[in-house]
C-alpha cells in the first residue's frame, strides 16, 4: 500500500471514530439539561425519517412519484405490515417480497 | 443476550450484502487493491463515506481533501452517539469507547428502537448486534472485492430494498403519539428537499437536528396551552 493511502486511511479513521465516540463517552457521565433530553428523544424518529424518505422517493437524482418507482410501491405493503405487526422482521420480509415480485413484472 | 443482538443484526447483514458487494466491486474496478478495499471496511466501517473515499482515491485526490470529505459525511454519527449515551450508562465505562466504534445508521436505528421498546442495554446485547453487523459489512465488501470484474458492477440481488424496508419497520416501532409523527414527516420531507442542495449526507444531520429542535418547541407549546 502506498504512503498516501496509509495517511488517508489513518486520517479517515480518526475523523470517523471521534464523532462516534466522544458524545457516548462524554454524555454518559453528565446530567443533561431537560431540553437536551427532549431533543435526544426526538432524534431516532427524525433520523429514521431523514434516512427513509430520500431512499424511497429519490431515484436517479430526482423525486419519482410514479408506478415505475419500485422502492415507492414496495413501501406500501412494507408500511402496511409495519402497522399490522410492530416488529423488525415482518415488514422487511413483506417489503423485500413485494420488491422482488415487482422486479419480475 | 449475545443471541438477541445477533438476531436483531440479521436484517442489517442482509441489507449490507448488496451494498458491500457493490462497494468492493467499484473500488477494485476503479484501481484500488483488494487489501486497500477491505482495509477501508475494517477501519472506517461507514458505507457512504467509503463509496465517496474510494472514488476520490481512485481519482488521485489528496489525503487532506479525502479526510475532510469523510469527516463531513460521517458527522451525523455525533447524533447517534449522543442518542445512545443514555443506554451506555448501564454498561461498564471502559467498554464504551470500543462499542461506539460500531455505530452506523443501521446499527443505531435497530439498537435505539429495541432499547426504547424494552430491550435491556447490556454489553452482550450491543456486542452481539454490533459485531454481527460489522462482520456482515466486512465480508460483503471482501466478496465484492474478490469478485472483481467477474460479476460486473450491475448485479441485482433483489436485496436493494432491505434497508429502506428496515427503516420503515424501525420508524413505525418508534412512532408513539402525534408529536413524533409530525416530526418524522417534517424531517423526512426536509431531508428530501436538502438532498439536492447539500452534498455528502448533510441532509440527514441537518433535517434530524431541525426536526428534533422543532420537537422540543412542540413540547413547550403544548405544555403552555
């Protein structure tokens, strides 16, 4: 491996690891103000929605609100399954099945 | 407890498979060696950052520009780490620096959702979940790197939808009360709008912070009225 790659790799490790580690180590030993606790309580839903919506709505660089967007269509049964059964596995299996069927029709 | 974590990591592993393979293929086809490709997975363990970094390395970018780009792309882990800190209080302090290495979009999403739905935050649970997902990522990228040009970069395993489906499952498990539903809708729409303006995952961190801040204001407003 060449020197530039090693330098880049070490640098990338440091800048990736520090943000992962610092809040976990620092915040787990202090008492947080109530507004910050409330803020953190909203983070999971806010993050999951911020990851999910672009992944199903945006295809090939633009918003695709049509039947050709298999991600969008497969999301409907996945959502239905998630409402019916609040579990990690069932919606994933239903969504994947719908997506695979769609890619054959 | 290891077993519970292991089981919860299986959808993540399934989701990492097509992405890891694609990453391995693209890096090796672009000129990186198999060892370099896998070294990045072992050391960074961050999907989108690795795609961007391997593109930059193969294009001959300077280490400084690669490192600063990766920093920006991975800054969202700050939020995940802060959010998990509450549950890290009950595990041995010396394990926290090691466990926090394994925080990704997916391992965070699964663990925070299960912890908020009654999962006990033990070291064994985190280890089972985190190590399984990590191995899934490293092995998928190794498979991609080894396959090289043999498969071509346009393989479709039909598994591409695993992670969106997992986010749907996790989001629905998290949605309790209309406050959270409104915030989810707000952050999601904002993220879609920002993805066209802000490069490198900046849309995720900005819309999540904006959504959570709005959530705090919501709490204040509804308390007063």
